[in-house]
C-alpha cells in the first residue's frame, strides 16, 4: 500500500479560510516534502521538512512533522482561488535513500471565490 | 536556468507501438528519476539513473520498459509494445546530488494515451 496517505481526499473551502491537510507514512524517514499539482500539470515543490524538525513555515504555508506518530500536516492560511490544486506529501525511505520518493494519493483542494 | 524539460507533453500511441519519452534535467543535475502517475493516484517511483548508469530500477516493470541516461543528451524512457494500461502521466525529476534532504525538481510530465 502507499507509504503516504493523505487525509482528507478532497477538501472544499471558501476564499480566506484555512485549509489543513494531513499525511501519514509508515517507515523511518530523512525528510518529508509537500508538492502541489495543478490539474493536468507538473509538480511544484512547496516545502521540505527534515526528520529533526517539528515545524516549518513558508509564506502562507505551515508544515508540521510528528515522527513519533509518523504524520505531517500542511496548513494553508488565508486561502485563495489560485490555491485550488492537488497536494501530495512525499517521503524518502531512510533505508533506501532519497532517490525513491514515495507519494501519497493526494488531497484535492477546491477554493471557491 | 531552465527547469526540467520533458517532451513531448502529450503522446498518443496505438496498442503495440513504441513510446519514447524524453527528459532533460536541470543544468548541472546528473541524477534523474522517472515516476508514473495513474489517473487519480499519486506518483510511483520507476527508476533512478545517473549519467550512463541505472542505479535503481525496482519500480520499473520487468518487460517492455527501459530507461537510459546517456553521457550526452536527455534521459529516455522507452515503452515497447504499449498497452492501454500504460496510459498515464510520466514525470521526470532531477537533483543536483543524491544526498538526503536534497530537493528534486519535477518536469511538467508527458501524458501518454494508448488507443
């Protein structure tokens, strides 16, 4: 099964609201990354959080990592219609190294004006 | 500095034909990774290559699929005798190094449709 599982699978909110997505994984990791994918497009790297970090910020994004629970969350504050996309978490595997990123199934976010 | 370039963006092949997908990594990057994304799913690792070497191909189907990254030119993912189940988006990523905590940059993908 997938290493990363995102929750919820789909999220629909209004502009200005906050959006929170969660990701769970199974193995020990060096880092966890979040990516955004607009419909039919490529992946855009959002943020990388290392296993020894607990929280990281980038603009309107806030990522947390709890290695004891093997979970991460992505918070988008003050959402905009342009944030509408699918969001994926991806982990490496400490045993096999960086090159084999394992992606979750994604959260589809819809932000309505 | 151009990003990871993949071509073609869209490719339509009839069952039994060959598909060749190309990926030019970011300038200075010698590590290339191929992933496949089926509809409504996340990306799945296929193969990791460095210049002229396949490092890890554990995610690649044993038959009909091959990948190369020659000394000169782009990385190529080749799918022979395509079947409908090969229809997917194929993404290439590159990185400067393969050490942990190194960011991978993804291309726009090639969407393969087998008819």
